[in-house]
C-alpha cells in the first residue's frame, strides 16, 4: 500500500473563491456527499457484506448551529489509495464515470460552498491506515496553496468509514428553518435507494423515508358501476438512443407536491427531487387542470446527459420530444390513462348538490338582520384607529414562533424565502401577518425574506370544532400562504397598499 503524504488541489487558489457563488441549493449540495457514499457502497457491496453479513449503509448528516459545524459520516468502504489523490483534485473524473459521482467535483465544490474550513477522515476497507487532511479556504486563497498535507494513522484492516467535518459555515449552509425541507428533498432524491432498505440516511438524527403515494383504484369513468382498476401504467419505452422505465399513474387524492413526474438517472432523482416536478404540457395539459393535479410518476431515463450539479437534463428539447412520443403510450384504447384522469371525479354531481344545500342552510341559520352593516361599521371604526392597528400588528410580528417552515422561490428575477411562523399571541387581534426583510443587497444571500405569522391562539380557531389536530389546520394554512404570496405579487401588478386587504380581513374575521 502506497504512503500518501500530500494531495494536489490543482486549481489556481483564486478559483476556489468562485465556488461559493455557484447557483445551487442546500439539498443538492448535501446530495454530493450522499452520492459518494452510495457509489462507494455499490462498488464494494460484496466486500462489505462479506465481513458484515447484516451490513447496512448508514449516512448521517448532523448540523450544530452552536458550534457552527456540519458533519457528514458514512460507513461505506472509504476512499482507498487508488482513488485518494483523485478525490481531492477538482474535475478529476473518477476511474469509473458511470456512477453517481461522475464529474469528480462533488466533495470539493460542496465543501467550499458550505464552509470556509473542512477536513476529511477516511479509512478504506482492506487498508491499514486512516488518512486525514484539512482545507482552509483563507490560507489556500491568500497563501496560494496548491497541496494539502495528509496524515496517516494506523487502523484495523476491516474498519471502513468517511467523516467530513465542515466548520466556519458560510451563509449557504443549512438554517434551522430549512431542515424539514432538506429532509423532504433528500428523501425524494434518494427514494429508490431508501426503498431497498439497504440504505439509511439520517438528518440530525431523524431517519428519512421514501415518499409513497396512493394510486387511484376505481372503475373506468364510462362504466362507473364496473370493476375497480388500478390506474397505473408501467413504462418501458425506447426512442432512438433514449430509454425510460418506471410508471405513470393517477393519484388517489389530489395532494400538494405529489403530482408531476420525477425523473431519475442511475437510481438518483435529477428532476423532481425538490418541490418542483416535471410537467410536460403534452402529457399534463394546462396548469390547474384535473390531469395536471392528479397525474404523477417516476421514470428512470437513459441516454440523457445531466447538468454539472445534477439538478437537470441538458437535452431539454430532446426530452420534450421524447415525452411527446411517450404520450401515445398513455392513450392506448385498452387503458387510456389520460382520458381517465381528465374525466374521473371522486364525487358525483349529487354529492356536490347535497354539500351545496348544507352550506346554504348553515349560512341562512347564521345570518342575522343588518349583521353585515354593523360588522363593517365596527371594522371601519377599528381600522381608523391607527395606533391600535399598529400595536396589534407589532404584537403578532414580534411573537416568538413555536415552529417555523421555510420555502425558497423566485419571482420577477428576485430570490425569495417564505417563512411560515406558527405563534400564539392572545393579545393581538390579527389572525395572520405578513412582513418582509430585504437582504437583496447582501453579497452572500441576495434573498428577500417574507415572514407569514399565523396566530394559533386567535378566536377563529377556537370558534370551530374542526381544528383539533395538526392536519386539521393544513387547508387554512394553504390559504394564508396564498394570501402572503398574493401580497408579494400585487404591487408588481399595479396594486398599492396591498396590505390593507390583510388588515381589513383580520378585523372582519373577528366579528
């Protein structure tokens, strides 16, 4: 076994500083470490199971905000002598470029994107030393370093692991509000591997589970009294050099972030791992249609090249043409998936009629003479009390959140983060509030943060018996999210004082 004393980092030191500004997401960046671990397991599966019959690949991602560090640990086969030097040379393609770590940039760019300092401990299966090296971005860029010193420590032959410790985290690193989103995205990206039960991924101690959605099992819409059919179409389609295997199906129930296509390559999700799925209009039709909202699927693609950061396919035009050809597979006379999606309705017209009558009956029962006139007069009086409105807004906006959830998006060329804070503020009349923090001048974040606070202690939630469990709140939370987004968009459409709608809404809902 060759002793390694130094490794080259090959690039001009100034280039490393540009890695920090690459357009990427936290989930995709963390995925680079997962890719390396999974590929190491795939390449060495038989050897690992030979020494541990019950072996299971475990990848652990731990963020410590107090210490400002991030640790990625895996019990795969480690980085061996043959690949060690290559692992630290940027853009040095692995010996086998057919796996998940095909570009040879993952660990290096991901680590610099996330932190100023990082170090790697690795022990390769079958070798007798642990190798350690560390990278300091400041020293590399100011002192012009192009090599890293490697320290070797004796270890038992059958030990195997890699541990990467990132410290002095950058502004790109995960925040507390992003953790649920990161778990959701990584669960989606590595769904195929997680379903095998050969691999586990833990994020801050929480084990990830692959997403699974119920498929419609119902009669054909033209024969509603016929036998139930599982509306899932297995796909094994080929067009020239391109291939697709997987399935396309109809959701049993419309569910946010479940519809759309997830596109995979080599078992890893490339498109659809985050909150955005692939919706080729030739298959999904218009946005918002029944077909758009209920059709979903997973396709493993071959022949398509992926982008450098593995979040898209390069051959977009060819991919769309491929989907056009695939559409005919979904319209077969004996199993017309698209026709069923367009026409099947879970509720018959008679059910909607009954719902309508019940709603009307309840509204008539609650209506009192001159009720709306008095309500509007009371709201008008309160809204004119500027000091009172400012105080009730301040109370909810400064309330400490019980829990938070953040989502990132782009609108009109600007990066945004929408943060949902769940609060309990009994002294405020506001059911919800919307405020913003403009960080667009910040060189590192360039993001506007919009904070939507929802007051769980508001009388509205105690007035109705429906609000008992967490899931009971989700429909109304979706409405508040939509209202917050509308308040962001309205000024771009020429609306002035868009927040007045919210202030008036909060006072009307009290009456």
